């Protein structure tokens, strides 16, 4: 599959745009969901650190977002830069989906006020800002995992970063309603059609409680959908402008 590249507002059709320059600051490339565990430490202290991290007021940031989703017939990928500030997500993403040999490329820019979409080389379409998040609230998932089973916390784990680092690793199952925001509309429709009640959840947070990687595996009656969302290259938040080729 051809991977999507992040949209920064370019015109023309092929080839796919190149990824944007990474924001400055700490690099936190997402590692595998089965992150390697560190040396044993005080479990109670680590759990307290995790709870403090996810309950602390979120700080503004920018990051590179990657989302990969696959099921029996479809593969979809998003890549771009997102900004989170004042409880609001904005960003510019490239999207590629492939189903049974048919591929579609699209672009999405979300500002504070509007959503801009473009399919292939067609004109941009502006609409009121969509309420759908660019990525799901991982803090709510972490709370739900701990509430359902405190043993879901697997301790500290290594995160693949340019400067190395450690974070918090949680593993468990969550009802579909708790993870629905991690999927696009097509995936949600298919999960509902197959009546999948819950999903295996593998969540890795960095030391500041920010998302590093979230892997969801949902399956029932022969159908299987897997989604991986990652944030990396953290830096200061910035305003996301409209596309420059409207």
C-alpha cells in the first residue's frame, strides 16, 4: 500500500505530498504495543505516578500523528501534524485508504473554526468544524482500564525515542463505546455490523501522560480489525492555518 503523506496545503495531484518537518522538541516515536518492561520497581509508586500523569492538566503540544487501520478487506492510514491547545485538536493530515485493490487519497485540515477536505486533486471543500476528534482521548481509556482491573497497569516500559525514555504500559479490554473515537466512520460501522462488544487495548503513555502508542484489536465471528495510533516528535503547540491553495 502507498502510505499517505501529511498535508500542509499543496495543490496538484500525484505524487503524494511529503511529510511535514517535525516540530522541534522531544522526539517520541511510537514503539511496539508490547513494549519491553524495565527492571522491577515499586509497583505502588509507579501506579501513583501513572495516576498523577493522567490526571494532570494537559499541556499544549504539537506532534506527528500516525494512524494505521486494517481489517479483512481494507487498509487505511493517516499521517500529519496535530496541535492540541485549550482542549482543542487541530491539524493537517494526509489520508490513504485501500480496499480490494481500489485506492483513494484524501487530505484533511482542521482549524479552530473549520474543516477542510480534499479528495485526490479535486477542489477543497470547507465545512463547519467537525466534532470528531483527530485522535481519541487516551486518558479516558487509561482511567477505564484501571477502573476495570488495576492489574491492567503493567509497569514502566521503554518508548522508542531519539533520546530514549520510559513511559507507562497498560493492557486490557475495553467496551467498544470506550474506544469508538479511535476509529473512522467506516470502521465504526463495520464493528457495529459484526456486533463486536469490546476490543483488546494496549496503551503506552509517555512520562508526561501523553499518548505514545495505542493498539486496539477487535474481533468476533471471523472478523478482525486492528488499529494503531501513535504520537511522536512532540513540540510546542501552534495555530493550524487553512490550506494555502484554496
